[in-house]
């Protein structure tokens, strides 16, 4: 079986995601438009969104920083799903 990498990153539509062995953070654009945070050890089925849980709050800045740094370095301006928003819906989610 394969060895676990430190983190996995994904971009789909208006969302970007970082997943570590324990945590999964989904950030939707525009920022804070329905973000999600899951503790995969305690909740492997991702049933409880902990984004507003004060006990989980310290985890978010580090994950968010890693997510932003990854897409700053590896993101392609020709294949970005989050910027700019489509002209037919410039004020809401896709």
C-alpha cells in the first residue's frame, strides 16, 4: 500500500480543499461562502462541519495558509476555477 503524503490539494468549481491525515478544509470563493472543516479521525464520514467550532478554530489558519501557498505556487491562471467568478454570476456561488 502507498505511503500517506503530508497533504492532498484539490480545486473544483468555486472550491479549494486541503486534506491531511486528520483534517479536511474546504474553502469556497468568494471567501467564507460556506467553508467546511472536518476532523477525519473523529468523523471519517464528514457528517459534522466544525468550521464554527471554537475547539477546532486553531487548526484553520495553518491549513488555510498551506492551501493558499500551494495554489499560489502551483495554480495555473488558465485553469483556475475560483477567480474570476463567471460574468453571469459575479456576486454569488457558482
